[in-house]
C-alpha cells in the first residue's frame, strides 16, 4: 500500500515537471530574450518589445506560416489573432506588460498542441529579428 502511494506521488511530481515546460527563448542578438511556459494548452512567451512591434511580428509570422487569419483585433494594451492552418484553429493573445514588454500566448487546437505552439513562437521570434 505504501509503495503504491509513493509511486503515485512520484508520477504526479514527474508529470508536473514535464507539463510545466518552462524554458528560455532566445531570438538572436536583438534583445528579444524572454521565457516561455506551456500551461493548460497555452504556450505563453514574454518578449522584450512593445505591443505594436509584437503584434506586427505576430501577423508576419502568421503569413510566413501560411495561416489564414480569420479575425484580428488590437487596442492600447492588448491584441488577439484567430487563424486557421487548414485543420485547426489557432488563438494568439498579446498583452502589454509595460511599454517595452509583451506577453504572447498561443493555443493550437481545442486542447492545445505544444510543438505547433512552439513553431508559432519561433516564427514570431524570427519576425522580430528582422
């Protein structure tokens, strides 16, 4: 009984560490260095750029990934983009953290897709390097 409980606790700990997905995202020497985490189907990344630049780079990334943009909105402190890759819907949320930092959250599909979300973030980072 005790061994079974200990096994379950270890499984839970390992699952939590694996699912947190915390890592560092580096986008060249442009000062666009931040971190990202995969939480509940959303890949959240922090970028050291203002909202306008982050929004523009996100639209560029969507075009380079050949995503069909279905809806886009932006105001003074946030923005959002809904796109489709042919099979799945993608949601991208941008939120200004301050005048020089923006949080970008990406969700691919209803339950999320970590590798696809990472590809979107990589495309955004590449667009910011230009």
